[in-house]
C-alpha cells in the first residue's frame, strides 16, 4: 500500500501558511501616535505625589481594565513576570516559607517565588484540565505552606472556588496566574483572577490582549494593591507619604516595573476588542474539539460543565490504552507538521526538573533560599515526583497554539482534514 501522507512524499493537506492572529489596526496606530505627538511617553515620578501612580494613559487603562474584568483594583506593570514578582513581594512572607505552585506553567511563576527567598513546592497536574491537581494541593500543604500560586493554564479556569476555600481553611494566600486566560470563567461565572486574593494577566505579544510587553495585577484587597503599586515604582519613596505608609514599608524593595504611556494607550484600544478576541479563539477551539472528538486514542480539550475556556492553547492527550495502534508522539507530530498543521508543540513544561529547582541551585553556593530549610526537608523536596506532569510532558501531551493564527472556520476544517488523514494512515506510521 502506497502512503499518501506528506511525510512519505504525498501532497500536504495545508499548502499555505495561515495568517498570524492580529487584532491590531489603525486604532492602535493612532493611539500610539497620539502619545508620541504629546511628547509624554511616561509620567511616572519616583517621589511622593500624583505622578507616583503614573500618567493619564496608565491611569485610564487601569480604570477601564478594572471595569471590564469586574475587579476593584487593576495595576499595570511592564511585564507579567514583573507582576508576579510584585505580587509575591506584596505578600510579605518570611524567607524560607513554602509556596505551592504547578510544575506546568511558565518558569517565571516559580522563579519569582525564589526571588523573595521563598521555597516553591511543586504539585502535579490534573490529568483532564492540566491545572493544579487539587488532591495534590491538599497532600502537600504543610505547616510551612503560606501561599498557593495556581495558573489557569491554557485558557481554562482552575478550581478556584475550591482552592480559595482550602486557602481560607488553612490560613493561606491564594494567587492566580491567569496569564493565558482572560475572560475565562468557572461554573459560577467568575472570571479567572477574581476569586483569589490577588492575580492577574499577561499582555505580551502572543496573548489575547497584547501591547508588546506588559501585564496587569488585579485584586480586591486595597492593602495588597497599594503594596504592588509601591513595589512597581521604587518603593523607597513610601517614606514621603506619611506614617501609615512608613508602617508598611517592610518588604517594599521596589524596582522599576512601570508600563509606559504608549503601551497603556494601545492596551486601552485592545481592551475594547478583548471580548471578540476571546470569542474568536473559543469558537476555533470548540470547533476543533468537535471535529476531532471521534479520533480513536485522541483526548481533546476537557471543559468542565458550565466553564468557559478562552483557548490560548488547545491541548491534546494520546491514549495508548484506547488505541494501541498509535505511533509515538514524535512520529505523529512529524506527520501532522508535514501535512501543514501549524503551531504544534510536543509536551509543555516540567519546571520542577530544571536544575535551578531540582538541584536547588538558586542563589550562592549554598543554594539560598533552600539553605534555610532543614536537610531532611531539602531532600524531600529534591525527590519530588509528579507522575502525570512527567508522563504527559515526556510522551502523551501535545498542543496547538490558538493565539498564533486567525484560525477561521475554513482553516480549522483544514486542520481537521490533516488530522483525519494522519489517523487513517496510523498503520503506515506505526511501521
């Protein structure tokens, strides 16, 4: 039998590259140009007074963001890494304290914990949602635990109400990393990062809202909001605000995390488009789910009842029990790429295996802050095994980035045809 697969020399299903996902138009160009013409690219001053909190575009962007996402406080920063750094700093936790975090997230979610002298303790992922495994959260909460940082991964809300209840029962602070999931909701209709004590979103170039680089911290806690604002803008100037701020000076080791006026102006335009940007990703992801749902051995995106996914990424899991004719993930990905399927990635992250964490290198020869722990606890953390995260990353999980291209209905249909063609020829790939 002669194979028609492109990987074997056949004609690819998808012959042309898809257009890049881009919500920019003349509105963003005009907004940036108006700021340039004003000559006022940043209005921040690192001294007491109104300018401590930013200029017109920054303040308006934050106000409009808070209204759109139904939160009390929105604080813009120059990257979401900066936002996470400021959030962890704002918690004012004692060095050596432990913070639970998923191993499936961007490295900054965990490195910002180390930056403040805290110990990241990694949890496994839920096999259906890829978010933190709640049972593992419960198992790994100890007397040393002070906070949980939970990513809403790929555009799906974590079990945030359940996590919040657990945190309140155990006197923990709950942080959501919703970098990938703007406007995603849980079964009670809560937006990601609005159930937790503090959280936020990324605005970098391949997200639903993008300004180049940027982020927004959100919280209903005014004290946490003020600490983030102080950390964002060289917090040493807090002494000029009076006694109340001086009392809260501890832990305010500020940096320059400020978003510029051009980015804020672009963000204001992007904010008006975020509903449609998310809806378009959701429609593409749901259609792809529908078209691929009958492929044997392929688990498509799981969405819990009454949740709304924002589909930053569409993640798939290979089930070799259901279909023992499946070749290796690498073989399948080569075949799909040859058919023209774009933006594929095999595996995701296993941050707990990075030497910084697995070997407890961190800072200095002693590996501070791990050196703050007893030897037995260091060894216990060092031996961390996360079976689901590891097996998924190594051989079972792959994904399509849905914020990489437009993915209109015709393009999704082509991707579906490419998958079907590959699945119809599994026996040839297996050989």
